[in-house]
């Protein structure tokens, strides 16, 4: 298959929208990461997403809409807390899970009785969704398990020849996937952290729970209620280990591990002090800059041939919770306490 390389002109976006209506797969930018889209109401098209990504079919997808009014047909009802979240955060980097309507099939929902809905604020994504005229199911546009793509060139590396088109809208603003909260449980529960933080959500709807799988390994046999909950995810080819402790202890550890193939994944301004090759992925104590650079840093480690990576540990609150959530899965939950 020839993958069309499209820009963001009205003509290109109209073509991308037409391809989606025809049941084709189109990758497009959002404010979080690039998504791999298919008509959410076309089960055959949605199944192609799983095939292109090599994604397990029990991993649910997020349905993207152009307008808030597009949500009602996809869900059984919109409760008061959902309305509050939609009013405050839509459009934006938030996904809300609700009981699904009959319009949503089992392929999109990963076999669950819920649907995840999101309204992206990226103007290219918004216009594409308007022109497509259908809700679009879209996970990240990468090979399953690898770091999510924040630039079109990363989509091309993973998806060229597998999908109909890639819309190049430049770099993504946030760099990690949307926050996911479910309102289909007795207590609203954060399933995946992102740029919309736990604190921001609680300011709108009161106390929320945090699923154990956000910061810990999923239990054996546990069903993923949201994308991004699996054991190993977002991972480079290198073996990543997180080192939890201050920079002095981190630096001392690295001095004992300077064999060939070892790289450091550290914060801005630290690398030159380590004596091993390094990539910096944002400022210390600054989850926003870490989130923006994390997935690019993980892909760059592979480009440089890193074999073993020792990563500085981010914090676990605010946007940093999202960074820790992604990094601990990239490390397959290998954490060393210094």
C-alpha cells in the first residue's frame, strides 16, 4: 500500500476525511500524540487498526469527536459529572469513559460495555474530524508497545506502507497521551494520567480514585479498562531501568556502570557530569517539559544503539504522574531504589 503524505491544507484534510469515510486508516496530529484513525462506527475499518499496530484486541480504543453534541449518540447517558468535565476540559487532552450505546461495537470497546470519548483541541485534528463527518477511533499511531509518536516522521517509521495516509501537522504540544477517567464506576477513577491532572479533575467533580495500575503493574488476568494500562508499553529496544533517588546517588550509580552500550536518560544540565552517553528529557521537577520530550528521547536512544538505559525517576504528582506512568512501563517496572 502506498501511504499518502498529506499536509494541513483544506484540500488535504478533505481528502483525509474522505479516506476515513471510505473505511481507510489515516494518521493525524493531536495535541497529545499522533493518532491512527478509522471510522469508529465501521467495525471492519477499526479492526484494521489492531492489525496495523500489532495491537491486542482486548485493548480498547478512544473515540474522537469534533463537537460535544457528537457524544450523546455514542453513550447511554451523559451524567452530571460528565457534563462538568466536558464543559471544563473539552476540547482538550482528556478522555472520559461512559457506558456505551448500541452504536459502538465490540471492536472499538475492546469487548467492554463502555466507550472512551475525547474531543481534541488541536486545530488540525478538529478540522479533520469535522470534514470526516464520523466519530474516529484512534489509538497512538505507532507499532504497539513502542514509544508513541509526537512527530509525523515517527509515524512514517512505524506505519509507512500499512495505512492510507499520514497528515503532518508538526510536533504535538503535550507529548503524552490524554488523561483517561472512567465515570462508569461507582467512584470516578483515573485510569491513565496526562496533562489534565488528578488535581484539576477533582476541582471540577470532587474526589476521584486512582487505579492501582496507574503506578503499579496490572494484576495477572486483570482486564485493561483503558489504553496504556498494559504491563510493558512505550518501550525502546534498549533495556530501561529507573533509578529512584537524588542526583548525587544517581551519578554515583552511573560511575559504577560505564560499560559499552550504557546510556543515561536524565534531566536537563545533568548529562555532562555522568561520564556515559546521555539524553536529557526535560527539567527536574517539571513534568510538563519531561512529558514533551520523553517519547522523542526514548526513540533517540534506539537510534543511537543504546542497549542499557538508566533513567532518572520523575515525581508522581501533577503532570509528572503521567511521565512516571509512561516511563515505568517503558522500563517494564524495573526500578532500583538508590
